[in-house]
C-alpha cells in the first residue's frame, strides 16, 4: 500500500541508489569525511554518482536524496558531516522547522495511548 508523500525503499530504489548509498556508507571513516569536505565534486565522481544524485548531494535536501535512491540509514551518515541529526532530517521531510518537529515528537510521546 502506497503512503502519500513517501518513496518506498524497494529493490528498484536500492539499485537506483547503489552508488549514492555506497558513498554515504564510506562516511563511517573520518578520513573519507575529510576527503569529501575537501573536494565534494571529486569525491562524488569517485563513486560514479548520477547527475541527479550529485545535485541532491549538493542540495543537502533529504527528500531529493531519498528520491535519488538514498536509504535513510546511509543518508544519516551524510547528514552527520554537516552536524545534522535525525531531527533535522525529520523536519526536512515534514516541511517543519526543527523546533516544531521536536515539539510534535514530544507531544506524541506524552499523548495517551
């Protein structure tokens, strides 16, 4: 069942995003994070990103990255380079500010079941 506004991570997305996710996985290494920050364009070329994927990386917009085949778990490694956490990512995905997103999470955590 499709959920409006979402991009399911299925086999097709996995194939489409293989290079992007492989690159983001490489950010487990501090040396790789440093290399990326020194020359983002060269680093992206090393992994053979498509033009769409490279544009999504440049934009730092999670929804574009997911649409380009990015997996949220690997994208978190990319976001971490720029000091973004999963609340920043959630805020981007919902179109909210981080503060509003955090307030929504807190309200949901304290809501009766």
